[in-house]
């Protein structure tokens, strides 16, 4: 992560003789190689690309399948007491004060552990002392539309809506290959979104964003039952105003949420009840191209 930040800062840093250059992007980029610029000056729209790499730590994570099943603590019992790789990719399009954004963010949390206690998942029993693999895979696929309420070209304060594809795979498997319980779920989840971005000084900028929803009723949580669901993806970042639209930054991001309730579409084994709540913090270094 530090290597990525060092490379992008070195790439973006203006040459020494340009220290007195104007602060706006067009003037500051004068004489710089065109290969670094994604958008031509004066064009009526803007394309943005961004990528992040870093690590994510799990603060707390519990899960339970079936009301008679075990409430399993992933952090204390499932190998999620370490840091995991984190990555995120974004593509955006802005026209006047409208912004469209696509996000892909994988989230794979996996641990190999020996059970300290008996584990029951959907009526399947894993005995105490069984070596298992606990796999929690929950990647994001999300599209957003936001409208900037500020007329200033240097500050953005946007609000809007988003649609996220829930694509979860949750596995418990004995390492001898004899027993596997796999829960999979796909659904469309509507969300609310907001973000801010603006300068701190001539060469430093900061931003914040949040996308999420709390859905205590059916349909709003991406399902047709009474399951209570919630999700929040929120971050704060600080970056360097770079030449020709290359803008490195460091970012702190909270990702969390979950659901509790009984699905109407449950099939044996198990009664369809699940209780799943996750709280994480990711630290990453990234770069915007614009």
C-alpha cells in the first residue's frame, strides 16, 4: 500500500520550477505530458477513475443460521482476528452538476480454525475440535446517481440514490472434505448516497462519502419478507492535488451492516432464520484519474 502511494505521489508531483504555478487544474497542468490527463480541458463532461489497495480489519462479526443454531463469533472463533487484503475500483461520469458512479468492491474474509465448541449450522453439527474453513464472501456491485447542490466548481456536495447487488456466499466446511454447509443469496438493495469533496489548501484536498440504508420492512431490504436489514459504506480521505488529473490519496473506510429475520423462501435443512452483523474498518491508498 505504501509503495502504491509513493509511486503515485512521485508521478503526480510537479517539477521544481512549477512551484509558482496557478492552483486550478488547467493552468497547473500546462506543459505536462498529455498522457497523464483523462479529460481534455474545456470539455462539457468529466470521466473519473479510481482504485484503492489496502487492508481491512474486522471489529465484530456474528452469524447464526436457524433459531436452534449456534451464534458464531467470526472474530473470536472463525479466524477473522487478522487483517485481510482490501481493494476497490470506481468509474464515474459527471455532466454539469450530475454524477453517475459505478463501484466494485470485493470482500473475502476466510479463516481455517479448529472449533473450540460444537457448531450447529442449518441443523448440521460440527463437533468440538473439528478443523473447519469459515468463508464469508460478500462483494459489492453498486451504481449511484448524485446531484451536486453547490454551484462552486471547487466544492462538491452531492446527494442521491444507489442500487446495490447483494451477492453473498457463506460457507462452513470441514477440512477433511466430509461436511459442507453453504448459504448463497442474491438481491437488489436500494440505498441513499451522499458525498463531499473540496480543497484544504493549494495542493491538498479532502473528501467524505456515505452510502447506506436501514430497512426494517420487506421489499426495501431487497427481499419480500420481514427481515430487518442495514448497510453502511462510509469513508473519509485526504489527497494531493496532482498534475494532469492524477490525484493520490489515503482513505479510511467503514463497511458494515447485516440482517436478522426469517426468510419466507426457506427450505430444509433449517427454518430460514438468520442473524448476521458485520463491522469492519479498511485503510487504503488510492489514486483518482480525472
